[in-house]
């Protein structure tokens, strides 16, 4: 098993990097945010996961061991393949996944392209007991109905779940509990 690689970025795709190692160029599929921040010629170290199929060997790479751990957890979910697991990690950060699991919010996963409501529920059930809320930046009280409505409205407007959750967390705790007011404050977060 290839556990990690170190090399130079030779090519950057939408969801992959070609990493040069000792005269070879390895295509490594990576989460989109990682591919977005790389530059050609940059040195890189990736924690990797090799998927062996009858007709292919595919390498997936992550900038931290924690993200690779979440990737392998996702692969354990019935109905989630390597590419869908990578999509989840392209959209959701480890903290967003932890928060969704602790708060039992399967709908967070269903917002990932290729993940339906039933699969989102399977992900939630699979990750419960395997992921704790330890290490989250704020206490993980259940998301209120008002916050859930604001999250839903923001994602309907085209913001990602991660962006929407960041905006909701930026709303002052003493802010009014009306959905419209909290939505206005969340939208102000994006304009600053």
C-alpha cells in the first residue's frame, strides 16, 4: 500500500494533481480545495490511499492524515465509492462532517452532488460512534430550527454548506431569533 508521497506538482486538474517522483508522474485525485491552492512546480507531501480494482490502480491524496481518515471512513458506507467520498471531502471540511454527525444532520450530506437523502442517512448512521465532536471550535449544541432554516436558505441561494455554516457561526449569540433577521446577518457576513 502506498501511504504517502512527496514530490513536485507537474500538472493541476480540477480534481487531480500529477506529482513528479523520481522521473515518474503519478496522477493523484485530491479534494477540489487542495487542487485549487496548488501551483505547478510546488513541492507537496500527500497522505495517500490506493484503490485497487481489477482494471485500475487509483491513488487518492490528502494534505492531512485526518482528511485521509475521513476518506476511509466514507468508503465504509454502503453505496459510497472512491469518487463520491472524494466529492464529500471537496464540499465538507472535517469540522463540518463532525458537526453534522454530532448534530445528526443527514441533510448536510445530501447537499453533496451525487449523494441522495437515503445515502446521506447511511453516511450519518455509519459515522455515528466513529466520529466524536471532540476538537470542534465551539460547543456542539443541536442546531436550532431557526439556524437550520437559515442554513437551508443560504444553500438554496448557492452557498456551500461550509460557507453557510461559517456565516451562521458569525451571527452574534444575542441576535434576534427571527429567521429573516438572522438570514440578513448571514448575508452581511458574505459582503464583508
